[in-house]
């Protein structure tokens, strides 16, 4: 099974899905989305399957995100590939969120972007001492998506704004505090947890998971919450950057503010508006629909491909963004990105 990118099987009472691209940090490819969705559809009405377990092969992480190399190179022959990828991916994210059976997501190691879409909408979200949870999309000319704006909008105070703008990595305690995960289990105990979860005579899922839960340690971001709320409560992303980099700001804030200089000004401005709208969104599906408008337009207009080129393909780390600075992004441009799509169907059409 070494060459199978998504290993799907039933063990005991559990349907199991393992992302199996460890050399690529289990980055999600287009074909894998259909495989995962098909398995969930099959198990939904299978009385023998009581729960689903999602994990990643190898010891480096569950999933580092969507396979942006695949998205980048597909543009040469199939300009609409990225839109189809995101449409199917977002439908899967919503399916996971609404799934009628428990889904236990093992968020061990690196979990970013598309990996969050697969795991952070699950019913039981487990992190370990190695977990690194992040949404770094603004560094490649994209916005946090896969329902990321919904998750970040519902984080305490302005934490979600800070994490989404800066791509800050959250360890286990921070991920739980931010609402991206539910509990911490030691990596050494994961195999034993899985064995009990698949046991046909085992306890209810919530009871079993709780038996293995352990203290994740202090949440760093919780200690920074008060300052974060003030620094990120500004009209625009440009104003937030000014506050973060002010001489009297904490060192961690100044470092975060400086990191914005390397990110797409357009993506940063769009994300700030998106996370604010997501706070008032009716549900996850509404936030996904907005994200779909943004990411497809960022791809169509070249911001996302340029970010991938600079950071992943050519690795020159010198992206030519559409706007040189946050102050340069027109309010009308931001509004245009949120307008209904004219050249393709909406996400839920």
C-alpha cells in the first residue's frame, strides 16, 4: 500500500482514512478529495461503522495543506483546475462539519491550510506535543480558507485576526484555546487510543478519547490576548501593521508586524475583511462561499500563482505582488473581490 496516496479501510468498528504522502508532508491532491468523500458517503449509512479516524502517514504531520505545486502546474493546461479543486475541497470540509458520526482527527505534527479543513471541522480534534497548527496562506498570495475564516472569526477576541494575518503557528495548548482542537493526547499514547477506538466492544468515542487526554501546558497566545485585542482592533490591515510595529509594542508583536512585509498586501487586506464578515456569517457554508470567491479571484488575477512561484517553485522569495504595500490596496478592489461571481458558478450553485 506504499504507493496508495489515501489508505481507506475498516478496522473493527472504525472507518479509517490515512493520508499517505509522507514525503510531501501529506499535502492534499485533487484525486484524494474524491476518495475521502467517497469513503465518508459509504460509511454514513453503514451500521457497522460507528466512527471515522483520520490521520497521516509518517511522523511529520497530518497534512501540510493542499498540494500547491499541483495547483500551480495545472494552470498551464487547465486554467479552471484550481477552482474545481477548491469547490470539491470545500464541499468535503462542509461534509466533515455536518457528518452524523464521530470523526476523530489526529492532528499530530504539522497541520496547515487544507489539513485544517480536513481536521478542524471534525467532531473530535486531537493534538499532541508535536502539533503545529497554522494558516499561513497570506505568504503565498491566498487567504486562510477551507473554513479558516470561520474558525478564526470564532477564536477569542482578536486572536483569529492576528493568527490569520501573520500565519502564527499554534502549539497544542494554543490550538485548543483558539478553538481549532479539543484536547491533547501524548503522541506515545496515540496507538493505544486508536486500538480502543476501533474495538467493537469499546466505550463511546467521547469517553475513550477523554481517558487519554492530558494537560497540554500553557497557552502562549492566551497570555498575549489583552495586547493582541488592542493591537488588532484597527480599521485596516495597514493600521494593524503600524500598531504591531510601534516602538512600545511587545517584542512578539513587533516581530509579527515585520513579518507582514513579506506577505501579499492584497491577501492581507482581503483576509481582514473576510474574517470580519465571517463573524456575522450564518454558518460554515456561508464562510466557505465567501472564501471561494476570494481564492478563485486571487488565482485568476495571478496573486496566488506568483506567491507559489516565489516561495515554492523558484524559491527566490521575491514575489512581485500586485500592490507594494498595504496602504496601496484600494477599498474598491477589496469590495470587488467579495462581489458575486460573474465568470463561474458560486460554490453552492
